[in-house]
C-alpha cells in the first residue's frame, strides 16, 4: 500500500451522534474537528466517508440491504456469475473463502449470498470501519441477516494474518488488489476518487499472492483488470475473462462435494 494519507476528521451529522463520533475518532486516531481533506461522518444511516471540497463526489457507505448490492443479490445471476465459477462454486460445493482484500465487502457478500462462509480482512482501518458498520447494520435485517451471519471480519494486515494463520486453512483465498478502475459508472468513479488518495496502490500484491498460495488448501483466485498482466510470481493455471475484469486461478486441489 503506498501514498501519503490525507487528513481525515470525524464529524457527527447531528448533535445526537456527537458521542459516537468521538468514539470513532479515538478508535481510529482521527481528528475530532479542524481542516481536513475527508470527513468520516456519523449519522442515522451509520458511517459514511465524504471527500471535502467544491467538486467532491457524494459520500460512500457500506449498504448490504438496499441499492446496487441488493439488486445484484436478487438479479445478479446466482451460481452462473463469473465470480462464483472463479472460486469453485458448483453443485454441492460451497468452499470456505478468505477474502484478504475485502474493501467494501461487495464480492464477499455475493459469495455469502450463494452459500459460502467468508472470512474478510481489510487492512485500511478507515475502510474496515465502514465495512464493520455495514455488517453490523445488515445483521439486524430479517432478510439479509442470514447472509451476513456467514461473513466474519478480521482486523489487521492480510499478509501477516495469513502467515500466522491458526484456524483450519481456507479452501479458497480471494484477492482483489487495488488497481485503477476503467469502469465508467459514476459509482465506481466516486469510490475510486475517495479511496485512491487514502489507500494508494497495493505495491505488495506479489507478497500477498505468495502468502495466499502458502495458506490456501484448494485454490487462490485473483481478480485483475481484463487486460492487465498477472501478478508477479507463479503463473495462473487458467483464467476466466469477463467484460472488464479477469479472474486468474491458481489451483492446488480439486474442490469436490
């Protein structure tokens, strides 16, 4: 991960949330007020990240109940989705998956909605806070809560966590290192405008791949831009290509029912 992190402050959207905002400021070691490039805002809809400035896009938050994620859950194609094939979902097979670059949790939620049990790691504390908040809110939803129950968020750095893994090894490790999106949708552009200055690029992606290959019992799946080269290291055995993305597959053992 590279790049200097800009100044971030925490602010309540209403005085009712001042105490909760103070808790987040202490937990994340952020400014409670003052000049900043970004604001972590606390309000009735939970946490959201807002870039500050005249041309700033709208806020980003994690929402597993409504919006694009809900639409994909209902109409995304089920087991026929490319990501499902990429992690080895098939009749009678729902592998345990470690998403070591969880981000906002969207891909993990898709896999959990298809029946996989997910462990998530997001190393950037601010993005992890947004993800944790979204998971907590969705856990209370009568329809989505059962899906969220299959998702567990771990704190910390993915490479070190994988190197010192104690539980049973995950069958599949899923990696989606940061790369410049070429997707034209306003949503992706908005999120990348916010996260690029905060997160930078995953310059240690080859080390991430090496740690994943050493831990996964059955397969490592890496999401890449469709025309990007594979990550430095062993070559993938095969790839599944979509319109804008590609999944590079590093199999170790067959996933069987």
